[in-house]
C-alpha cells in the first residue's frame, strides 16, 4: 500500500470522528440559545441588556440557532456520499461564511484568554456570566477545527487540481486586467478600516463609542492584510515559489473574516442597540461597511481563480 493510499484511508477513518466532534461542539450553544428563547435566564445576570426587548432577542437567538445548526448540516454534507453531488457554490458559500465567522474567534479568544484571563474582552456591563463565553467560544473553536479539517479533506479530493503548483507556475488569467484592478481597489479600500483599527488599537478613542478590544483591532488589521495580500498574489502572480495554497488560504480566510464580521457586527449593533448612544459611530459604520466591500472584492478574485483554473484544467 502506497503512502498516499494510506493517508487517504486514514482520512476516511477520521471523518466519522470529526463529524461527531463538530456536531457535539454545537450542542452547548444550541442548548443555551433554545433555553433563552424559552425564557430561561441561564448564564444571564440580573440587569443584563439581554433581558430587555425580549421579542428582539428571541428573534436574534432564533437566527443564531439556525446559523449554528448549519454547521451540523455542513458536517454531514462533508462526510456523506450525497455530499459529493452538491453544486460547488452551494457548499463554498456557507463554508466561506463559516470560515469568516469562526476564524476571528479561533484567533481572538485564545489571545484574550492569554492576556486578560477567562471570560474577558468585554466591558463592565452585566451582559453574560463569564462561563458562558468560555463554553460558547470554546465550542466555536472546536467546531472550526473539526469543520475546517473535514472541508480541507473534502476539497482536496474533489477540487485538488485547482490549487496545484507554485504561484510562479500559474498561467495568465483570463480578464487579467480586471482582476488586477479588483485586487488594487481592495488594497486601497482596506486602508480605511485598517487605519481606523490601528488608531483604536493604539488607544485613540475618537470615532469609537466602546472601550477595550485593542487585541481585536490588531487581529482585524491582520485579516485585512491577509485578504489583500492573497488577492494581489493571485491577480499579479506574485509570490514566486510559494504553493498556490498560500495566497488562496490568505484570500479565503481573510476575505471571509472581514466581510462576514463586518456585516454581522453591523446587524447585531443595529438590532440590539435600542439606545442611540450605543449605536456605532459614523467611523465605526464606515469601518464595517468598507470591510465588507474589501472582503467581497477579494472573494471575487479567489472565485475567478477557481473558475479560470477549472475551465482550463484537463478532465
């Protein structure tokens, strides 16, 4: 038995375990959300803003239950024979969103734990008990690891030919000028949220109505840099001997993180902040909006790469 065959067999054996781990990691979050929708105050201290505007919070909790339940569907899709028949876009889009939402948690929460300790990274308002953050974010990290491992194995078997080779070996893309313009536009636009976040990370309070979170600001600068670096390497064929997987991974994770979290934070603050003083400032809204644009532009560069190589690859 060859080494590649042994690796494939080992991967097949791991899939049921990873599927079980991904699904089990969803249960704490789903149980908490369902309990809150049913009226429970488990993990919610007295005086928490979550106890106000119950209808709005019930609708928001219902949405997040559906989002986390989608992880269960993805775990099944990635490990069942029928999952191979799913159209590429129908899998790629939710996986891109899942990557974008989970990656900042997988990076940011451990950083916060190392610097501030358990249940920190939040202001002094009685929002949730500290153990809730530990349980929920810990579950998200496990979901991300298990789901990401399953997706990499699935994608390698189904679409591995799309990222073979080195960056300098990539053929000239179709519509090369348009792709380069898209990458440059994304890089220039990224200066807007990148500048604001660097200033806030340095302690500047202008344009911001929340406190803390300096590590998170630096983390998003990193995701912005990853996104535009990956897009420029793909569009301009820069990166020399780097494997093609490097710019693709940078573009995939970076674009998902800045686009999805920009949209999610905008939606969450508008829905939950009934007090005008708690609404995002114009600078914050601009940061979130431009982040989303940058993310979608970079994602379009990566999508064009996949479509271009798929069309040119031998069948």
